[in-house]
């Protein structure tokens, strides 16, 4: 019997070639975007301009990679491809933290606090929230995506309402200073902060990569994964902590960018047609960085800075998502 | 060997399972039967460490399922629940490949591929291997999940109502397959069944439960008798015989 | 004494009474809007919040303020209502194209649509330096409700009554196209009428008092849980509950940080959100 088994072609074996091609294409796009961003219309002191732009590229890469990978992880542990950390209120929470801190300390005093201390504080609050989310929601609502989603929407609404309240109590001049912090900006990133963030994100990515196969099993669902010998609760906890780091670092670094992870991860699932993390994670990570750099490039060159990458991504990201949703459904 | 020791499961004040002792050993098919809410699935899911007991233990080959590393257990026991809806879209082969996860942690060796092929052949699924699960019929999907269990190649296989939602033909095929797991592969199969006649015809041993307790345990001929059936199902039935196995005529009572 | 009474009377007629009427009208309108949308789309998570209606209305408001700043309020109201109708219409068109109307996918799509409108509003407001003004507009607030500035809300009352008039037909439409056709009802037209009515009334509420978040989502869910889905029966209950909840929220908004006022939308967002979350986890967490 085993002889004929060996003679048979391995029909239906997952062929990785498609996923590898997709990864390669995204990689090329990334290089193109970086090149365009770095070299287009260089004026004045070359070394100064290059250094400035390189810093922005690093920041944008961190943000794009972090948000996209966080979204993929979140999809896997929640068993749903539509939920994102942003829909669960991470972005709104960030805005709330900023607004409340500005109200408590005064905007200018707040902005004068050492960036690293501020960064650590923001990181701590966001991670606390992620673990709370895991504890209160993901566990109790396991499998009940509707409930989880609704809880997330309600929670975002709550955070937003509170931010609105606090914003009303701040005087208009301070509000303008604050507003700059609320929408992602790559023009004003602190160098030391950038270094610290790079280390954080890199460490998180190493852990993610090491658990890529376990994540594949978790995507099957709680019972199947348990039956295969995976400690789902532990894997979920670790994954949520990683989500917190990967969302908190970029958000604390440059502000909230809604939709980015959602957009890139779903585009990657459609393109690679697999859920295997060893393909989807690198692809979404690079795609995230590419979209961000591309958007920023367009804005800097064609909108003369009088807008923000996050707004543009929110607008086009939302539209693209609706289109994706309709297409996905029709298949 | 599956060894259940003073196992209790309570929800609040309600005791859904109270099983002082039960040992299942050796190749063969053991059927858990009983009315709805008798505790059969609870017992099975605790044994498969998908559910924590209130007190007591289940040992599989001497390993306590609540404390032994999940990964080690996955090489000894496979459990298949009745709800098999996946959030991810997989091909049949991809699903069956997951059966090798406990051994390879995702990186399949040649031997793993070989075992996957064998499982697909065993369940006659080779031609469906590239198809996606959501494109298959309920019976084919059920077979794919059983193939994954075969690929997992554990000594113990726990199946929770595998015939649910299957038509007559597919139910018969599935039972034949379950028989083969015991006869050809020498596995200890424990299967929750709600149809007493299916159990009587296919099982080597029947464990009958009521209100969380075991009320009868033995060969089909020992268990499927009118008095026990009244205890288990609260129904007066006539029993006849077919090919040396008892048949319950529950609809004539 | 007499003067004091005069003053009190004056306060009562120019501020307190208009404010109370406005709250009752807006609260019942939002609850009825949520309930009607839920019924017509057969999805209990669809409300003006999650169908893009509120965000489309806000976009209309921003555009009106930017391009016809001197226009009288009724004209701006017309623009806002048109945007709300268009936004809701787009939602319905997209809904038609969804093949499997998964219970999560529908509100999700509405939220995305709303987010796109919102991004456009924020973009425009940011470029015009009006971001803080936008924040002020969209958080529902009755502190500016005075005689002469709330009367537009009577339109809402008319629309709500009209909704009640159609209630039985909406219930039938909510049972599905086949069921409706079987009873001789033009399903598409009924859905359009219903969505149009409630989109218009929520747009008017946005113009006069701003966005009132979550009311349209929370009240109908609780009310239908207790009283079932027959609109003719639950619609008045929802209307009254919405009004009461908004009144309570308004009292809270005036007393929590007396003498300052907290926008009522904020109170609702926080308190309503907490209550709903608790309710969700208590009732369904156990089952899951």
C-alpha cells in the first residue's frame, strides 16, 4: 500500500510559490517607494536632506510594520479577519491619553516632558489596555465575534466621547498644539525615540516569527488547536502582549493611523490566498511600510504638506476596504 | 489506556458529571450512550482536555490530562468535536497536514507527508485533497476531519457525535471508518453516539450514562437489554436481534 | 418678588421649556431611527451610528459651513439632510451588493462608510483650521438650545409620527423580501421610505444639537429584548425610553460639573457605552 502512496503525485499540497511571488512583488514595491521618497526632488544640502528623509523612512517603516503585523496577530487570536486593534479602540484610546494628559498637565507643559518618559507612560497605558482586553473580552467572548466587535465599537465610542469632553475643556490655542500630536506626523520624530522604538519592534517581531507555526494552529480555532497540543491560552496572551507593543510603539511614536493594518493584512490574505503566518506576516509587514511611505510621498510632493498621511489613508483605506469586502463576498 | 478517577463536573449547584471510575483500554470501539444531557460529551471533552473538571482526574497512559503538557498529550490522544466550522479557509490536505502538528510543529518532514498521504488514502479523500473544505459536502468534510485524526496517529481517538448531520449513507460510511480505526490501526476509540442501535451494531463496548452517572457498562449484549434501556432512556422498548447484535425497537413501545 | 418670578418665568420659557422639548424630540427620534433601521436591515447592530448616516450628515454640515457660511440655518439643514439621505442611500446600495449579509459584516461596512465620510470631514476641517469647531459641532449638546433655535426639531416630531404610521409595514418588510411580497407589499419602496424618514430625522438632530451617539443603538436593543420586534408595539416604548434616557443624560450633564455643562453626547457615550457593555457581557458572556 505504501508503494502506491509514494507513486502518487502530491495533489493539493499547498504550493508556496504564489505566496513567495507576492512577497517578492511587495518587496520590490517597498524598494521603489523608498527610492522615490529618498531621491525625488532633492534640494539644498544633500546630506541634511537625505538624513532627514532617512529618519522619516525608518519611522514610517516601523509604523507600517508594527500596525500590519499587530493586525494579523489580532485576526488570528480573535478568529476573524475584520476586527482590528483600531476597531477595538486602540486608536481612540491613544487620542484619549493624549487629550487627558494635555488637560492635566497643560498642553505645553505636557509637550515639554522628556519624550522618552512620555513614551514609556503611553506605552504602559496601551499595554495595560491590551491585556485587559484579552482578559475581559477575548476570553469571555471566545468565538462570539459579533459580541467582541460590538464591544469594541462601543468602547471606541466611549473613548472618543471622553476625548471630546476633555477637548472642550482645553483652550483653543492649546488645542492646536495638541491636534498636531493626534494625527500621525513623521516630520517631528525624536531620534532617540526612534532608536528605542526600533529595538522594541524588532524584539517583538523576533518573538512573532518564532511562534509562526503555532499561530497557524491557533487560527484553526480553540478546540482544534488544543487537540493538536497547542497551549492556546498562553499563545493568545503572548500574542496580545505583542499586539500591544506593535500598536503602542507606532502610535506613541507618530500618532494614530486608523485602517492601515486592516487594509494591508486583508489585501495580503487576498493576494497570497493563505493564512500561513510565515507568508502573511512578512507580506503584510512590508506592505504596511510601503503604503505608508507611498502615501507620505504623494502628500509631500503633491499636497504641499497641508494634510496628513493618516487622513488620506483613512479616506482611501476605508473605500478600499469596502471594495475588498464586496469582492470577498462575491467569490 | 484511558483511566477516569472520581471525576466530577458541576455548573453552580448542578452536577452534570459524576464518574467515580472508568477504564478504557486496548484496541476497540467504546460507545458512550445516553439521553441528552446525560454527561457523555462532558466526559469526552474532559478526557480530551478541552474542558476542566471540577474535581478528579483523567489519566491517559498515566498522564494527567489537566496537568500534562498539551503537546505531549497531542501525541497520545486526538479529539474531534461535532462542531467543525473553521474560521480559516483550508484545503483538505492542509487540514490533514495539521494532524502532524504535534510531531513537527508545522515543519513537515517527508515522513509526515507520507502519513498525510496515507490518511487521505485511508479515507478515500485523495481526489479531494486540493479542494477547499467549504466547497465540500457535510459528509466529505466530516471525512476530512477524521483523516486529520488518522494523520495525528494517536493511540486514543475521542469522537463526539460524529454522525450528527450526516445522512444514512454517510453515517454508515463513517461508522465503518471508525471500526477500521480500531481493527486496522489498533486504536482505542471512544465515541459519543445518540443512536443506541448504531452503538449496538458497531461498538465492542457500551457505556450507558444517565444524569451524569454511568448506569451500565459492558458488551452490547450485556447493556442493551430492556431493563437497562428503561433506566437509561426512561422508555420501555422491545429488543430483537440481528446478526448476533441486539436491536432496540424504540418506536413500538 | 414679582421681578424675580418674571425672571424665572422668562428663563423657563426661553430656555428650560425649549430645552426639554428639544431633548424629548431628539431622544425619541434617535431611538426610533435606530429601531427602524434595525428592523428594515434585519440587523440589530444597524443604527444611524453604524449606517454612515450621522457621518454623512456631519460632512454635509461641514461643507455647508465652509462653502455657504452665510446661508440661513434651514438651508444648511436641507444640505445636511440631503447628505444624510445620500450617505444612507449609498449604504443601502452597498448592502444590496453584499451577498451574504453576515450580521457583523453589515454594520462593519456601515462603520467603514461612516469612517470615510468622517475622514473627509476631518480633512476639510483641518485644512480650514476648523477642527476644534468640528469637535464642538459633532458632540451633541443642548446648552445652546433656546427659543428660536430649536423649532426645527418639530420637523423631527412630524417625521417620527410618520414613521409610526408606517410601523406595521416596516415590521413586514423586516421579515424579508419574500414574506413582504407574499403579503403584497413593495419591499424596496418600503425600505427606502423607512430609511429616508429616519435618515432625515437624524440629520435634523445633527444640525440642531449635534451627534447623539449610541442612543439609536442601545435603546432599541434593550427595548426589543424586553418587548419583541413588532414595531407598532415597541416603537412608542422605544421613543419614550429614548426621551427619558436623554433627559437623564442631560440632567447629568448639567449637574456633574456644576456650574459648567458637559456635552450630553459625552455623558451618553460614556454611561450608555458602559451600560451596554455590561449588559452584553452579562447576558451573552455566560452562554459563550
